C-alpha cells in the first residue's frame, strides 16, 4: 500500500463534478494566484510565456486543477491577471497554457471577476458598484439595467474565450469585495429595488450572470463559484446568508468554494489573505453552513488549510468535498506530490507573511486605499525564490566547475546557501558558532504563539541541509585563517546582524532589556512594561506580553507602527494590540530611561511614563566587521542576508539562493 493510500485516501480520491462527470484526479485544487511577469506589463494583461510556465508549475506539482484569473473590463487598473482580450491577441498563449497544464492530467479553469468599486478611474473607466457611495475618496456610481447588461456580456465573452481556448471550467469570483460581492453583501448593496434587500434580491444580478455564462458555455464546462462564507465585517454576509446564496446558485453551478473577507473593511483583509494570527481552516464555518443547509454540489474550502492531516480529516468527515491552496502552493508547488509520496518533511511551508499578496503596497500605512486597488508590482514569496521573477533568473544560471564551498553562519541565509549550493553539486561545509542551526529562528518562534509556522520553516531548512549532505560544523567559530588554510574555492558569508542599541541615556539600566533577550525570560519582566520601538518585533512583543497579562505601552517615533511590514500584517498587529489593550503612542520619541520608566517627547510635549521594565526594540544592523574579515580569503567571497543589509527572511533566502546559483 502506498503512502497516500494509507494516510490520505480521501485527499487523493477522485472528485467527479457536473453533468458531464468531469474528473478531478484528487481533492487538491490551486487557487488563481497572480505572479509578476506572468502577463504583459500593462492593464490589458495577456498571459505570456512566463505565465504558461508559472501555472504549469502547479500542474507538475500534482494539483488537480489550475486557475488563471481574467479581469473584466479592460483598463480596470489591476495588473497581474488576464484582461478581457477583445482582439484575441492572447488566445494562442491561453491555448498553450491549457495544453501544457493538461499534460499533467490537471484541469484548467479561467477565473472571471469584475473589480466593481475597486476599479481605478485613472485609466478612463467609471467606477460602478451595486449602490452609489464614496469609497476611498472616490465617487462610485450605482449600476443601472444597462450597466448590468454590459457587464453580463463581458462575463459571457470571457467565458466563451476560455471555452474556445480549451479550458475545462469557469470560476466566477463572487467574493472579496469585487463587483458580484458588492451585490451579494449588505455592506455595499443598499438598493431598494429588485436587486437589493433580501438575500434573494441581492442574488438576482449575480444569478443572472451565472445563468448567462451557463447558457453560453453549456454543460461541457464546469462552473465553480468562489463566494464568501462571511465578509468578516459587521453588517456583512454571515454563514447563514452564504448558505441561502449557495442554494440559489447551485441550479447553474457545479461546485462552490468558500472564502471570506471584503475590501470594504480594512480589518477583513487579514482574514481574506490570512496572516499568522488566523487559525487553520478559519472559513470552515461558512462551508459547514452550506453543508447543513443541504447544498448538493461539491463544497470546497480555502484559507489556511496547509496541513495534509487536517485536510484529510475534513474530507473524511464530510465537512468539505475538496480543498484549495493559494499561498502554500506558491511556497511549494510540489505540495500534492510530496504529500502523495509521504515526504511531509520536505514541504516548504508558507510562513503567512503575505508578501505574495501585498508586496509593494506598503505605501498605504494609514488608509486601505492601495491595498484595495492598483497593482502588486513586487509580489514575491519569502521562502520560494523561484516564484515569479525567479523563473526568469533561473534561466541564466549555468552549471560551472564544481567547487569547494564554505558557508559562514547557520541562520536562514546560511542554510539556504548551503543547501542550494550542495544541490548543484558543490562540496559544501557550513560553519556555525552555536550549538544548532537556525539563527534568529531559534529566538522568536519558540515563544510567540502566532509564529509557529516559522518553527516548521526552521525544521524544513535543517532537513534540507541534512539531506543535501552538507558538512555541518556546529560549535565552530570560523576564522579567515582557517578558511584560507582549508583551501575553499568560494566562501558565502552569512554571519547575520546584531541588535541596534540607540544612544538613549539610561539604556544600560537594570530595568532595561533588549528585545532579543526577552524571549524565554519573560518571567523577569515586571507587570508594567514600556516597549521602545514599534517595528514588527516591537509589535509582536507587545501582543505577546499584553496577552500574557502585562500592561504594555508601545512607543514609536514615526507616524506608523511596523512601517516595513506588509499591510495585512500591519492590520493584524493593530487588531491584536487593541485586543490586548496595548497603549500605542506614535510620533513619540524616548528621551531617557530612568529607574521608574521613561521620559518621552510626543505630540503633546514631554511626558514621564511609569514602568517596571523597559524593552528596547530598535531593529538590527549588519555585522560588517565580522563580514569584512573574510574579504579575500577565496577567489569568490559573497556576503548574503542580514550581514549585507539587516532585513527579513525574504531577503536572506533570496540573496543566498542567488549566491549559491551563481558560483
């Protein structure tokens, strides 16, 4: 008996859908994820060669279906997906995409969506939605019957284009604050005519679009609805509404999957693209409501279902019929194959940083404007450097002479460099001065309840290094003399960073603790705590300590907390700091630390704040002296990660991967 038959028989059982009995080879479907460079670089996106390669990656990885997004109308302002191609310029690549994907017995879907109130007016399109409103400072016009007929025609044309290109199905995106959700949700639908009010009335236009698409493509194509089980916003769709909507849609739809969240509420975004604070399978309440109501078509679930054991249980117990995977599929497109082969320890875990969905949108630090509209220009994966642009870079890497390589430092960058270099045939020795690999991942995840995915990532990286047969020398402080003596051809320096210690009077006091020294020693802290520095680490400490019963005040001298974090993570920080009663003081500079607290200067002048303990979280800086000590010890000396620029996991992985691939 194979591993999947023994441990995951339901997850890898076929799913038969629709009147024409379309077969999905397993219950694992890929969501329609965007990728930088996968479409022509304008607002009339046409899938290109890189896009074909990108989506075929999921098919090769074992997913039962792959979905490519298409936006209507053209010039709506959202890059990263196909646009309705009235001149059929992109037809050949659509056709090539489905042929490439089908080669792996993977079904192909086109997801069709209209952004509704999230349209950008800059490109000449008038913003329309279910009801008139002002959204993000822009006037939105309520749709009339003529608008509805026009939008319906766009959906029909897009569906026909997908059918003509040879796709197996259409996914109609009725969630997340896009146009159809604007009609379905009472948050945005304030109409008093036949298209507003009751659930049935709010379904009327989305149902008309669905019926029209069905009539256009017939029963040959599978139609899937992506809808919210909940808007996760007060006054929005709740699971009971979703169940009624699904019962209406199932007359023309073959399958329905449940998501959540809306662009009308900033705090709903971290649930729509779940951050590390969101529990696994958090949309199960919506799927359960559909099952309880007697929805007969297969019901799917998306959102934090990254654990194969959990997915198997949900399907076995009849709670869902299939699962969908987005960000985890980007982190490791081989997820289905690895689960099927019993290689769970080889799965590269998604760490829920949301850079793939939010990258490049950090300008919106005080409003939700740019998280709702516009493009993600820098969408990347923190743990998978081959995602998107990495596919292009990989084409230029060439196999050279096999070398004797030293890697100095066993943190994230060092482990990535060592494992990647070894996988390319180099003989690699990894020097780590500590007693274990992991670097900063040994510090934070152990003690933060919301960072457990980083533990999985650490163990995954250690497993990679071990399986790559890297010579790991723990407890060894590498010296330039040693490296020179051993005759390495190339040296990758990944010595990391140190905590920044700002010149604040009193910072050496007995009541002061540096942020990195807090973890594992929380019992040494007093009841009342002031955290100086509101970056990501400061926010995480505030949430953790506030949740543990401490009274926490967070001081940040800039107008924003966690200014370099992704917008979804920032929203979660704000939500959980408020829940844990953290007193956040922005535009506030710490002038002095005293035995009884701090002296700070804020917008109202100088204040004295009392505290039992003061934590300084002022970021980190590259270990430049330690890095530069290895200059000239080999033909190639390449610094990577934090010792070049103290940053994050994404920077550590990416720079190390590039270094190892260009030796």
